[in-house]
C-alpha cells in the first residue's frame, strides 16, 4: 500500500498549521515561511492532515515518516483477527456418540475463535417434516457443545436442510 502525502513544494495550501519535529506547535504560517523553516532545519515539510482548515504540516525527515507509517499499517494488520467459518453436517438419524464427537470438534473450533455452520442434512421425505421436530434435532448437538457460544444466525431452512451458525460468546 503506497502512502500518498504531499511534501515540500507539492503542497499547494497558502497557509499551514506547522508542527516541529519535536512536537512543538509553530502556529499558522504561510507556505513560503514553512518551507524556509524546514529548509533551515535540514528536514522536509510533510502535509499530515490535508483536510483540516488550515491544513496541518509537520517538519520531519520524510524517510522516517514513511517508516513510521509502514510500521503503523503493519501493526494494525497484525491486530486484525480473521475468523473462518467451519462447517459440520449431521442427519436426523445421527447417533449420540457421533453427535458427541462432532460437538467436541465444534467446541474446539469455537475455542479457536472460528464461527461454525451446523447443517442438518435432509434427504427425501425428511425435507417435509415438521419444522419444530427438525429444530429439536438440531438442538441435540447444541446441547452437547462444551464451550460458551451464542447463536449468530437462527436456524434457516434451505434446499438441503436446516442451517444454524454459532460463534464464541
């Protein structure tokens, strides 16, 4: 990601609020005076906030500024957490032992911070069964999950069955 900032003679604003490298506020100065101040200090004039009135510029080394900005972007990217949607499929006749194993896997995924999609797969005539009966079948696996969770999306009937999304509280 390229950082687009105006430096020195690229700045077109007639007046700037200027901040020195040490953080000291030099006040609102005309562009020519701000450039002269930067030149005497042997540094660059960098437009920090172009939308402010008047725009804010800082006198500092441009290379150091780019380094600091890249460091900020990198640390922000490191802090973002990606959640993956894991999926598990059960059927109406899935036995208790199999449900326990699948619930254990769901608990493991939830503790890792992932979102889990639980599908109650319906075949043939079971697609037309009472919706309350199907939801009750879906509840069987939810009762076996050991980690605290919340239902992110309630049970939705789709072409292949019932789907529910759960995520960690």
